[in-house]
C-alpha cells in the first residue's frame, strides 16, 4: 500500500528523456523502500520502467503548465517535487523523511526544503524554533521558492505554477509572490535528500557523471557532454556576481526589468535549467 499523504513527482520533458532511465536506476537502488507513489510528469510517455505512473501532458506546453497538469492528476495533499536530473547518490533515510513530512503537516507549512540552498542566515532565514532544528525563509526573499528537493503542500505549489511558464518564472517571480508572506517556507539545517544536480544548461556536471560511473550506470543512451569552455566561463562569472552582490538585489532587478532566461507558453523547454 502506498502512503496516502504524499506523492513523489518527477518533472521532465522530451528534451530530457535520455536522463530518465538513469534516474530510475539510481532511484531503485537508493530508495528501494520508498513508500510513496512515484509519478513522472512529462510530455510523451518514454515507455521505460521505474515509475509507478506517467502523466503524459503532450507536446507544446511549458514546465509550469505540465506541473499544473500533473498536480491535478494527484490526490495526496503533499508532494515531494524533483527534477529529472536529480540523481540519488546515497540511500534515502525513509524514517527521517517521514519525520519531516509530519512536521510540514504539523506546522501548516507550504514547503519544507530538504537542502539549505540558499544557506540560512540573518539576511534570508531565521530559526523556526517550535522545538525543531528548522529554519524559516523570510518572506519575499530571492529563491525562497525554488525547485530544489522539498516537500510541498500540493495546492500551494499548484497556485504558484498556475499561469507561469518556465522554472525561471516559477522561482524568481514565485519568491516575491505575496502568498508566501503567510505561508511558512521551511528548510532543514543540512542536506537531507542525497541527490546531485547532474545536468546544468543541458550539459553534464562532473559529479553527475561520477555518480553514474561509481554505480555502473550505462551512459550509451545519451549524447550529452561536459560543458564547453564558453559555457563554463559564463557560469563562473555569474557565480562570482552572485557571491559579491546580494541575491535579493539581483533578482529584484531582473524581475523589474524582465530580463533573463524565459520560456514561451507555446514552446518546449530550452534546456536552460
């Protein structure tokens, strides 16, 4: 019997279908006792094993429209949302996860992130207390809403995605959505969901490849490469800017000027995650 409180959703698209067999193999290896239904949300059913159910939304939508479609096909009040390139690298502690699931219910939180990113600090988060080790992101803080691994109240997650298009819009505009003011966004003090973000901008991250090599995962079904020098240089410069300039300033300016990566409501993902 599957848990009736939470569902695991994996957000994907046809452009990332080559990652799904790899994700599934690592998932079965490191969370073989997962008590939740695992639902793949994508464009077209890739026809692979490893997921309990596939919600095929059809081509031509956006990341957010697929998420809304998928959430409408799920009945549990909470979901663990993951992206298709979040490869498990160690065994998941099911009992600890269930404890966190109980906490998000107890405190009526909208989201309980299982990785402290952004790292809690005086500028963006404060101790939540209530006899816990959790922190609460301050409302209207850049990336207080993010697709990093975390448990979500399903209705709240749907409301943030509805009417938006890309992950970019979901995170950047969602972080400054006034609905986050009254809804606690909680975060654990350390990383508790053992995954690596294996792909960035459509290219392998070295640690993503390392997890596959270490676990004997066959990569012959994908043609992805490590990023070329130009991409590494641009990402390095962006990282430097974010280390020097406060995130809130950068994101508020981007939002005000409507600049940055976008996704048209009528186009597919551009591989810019």
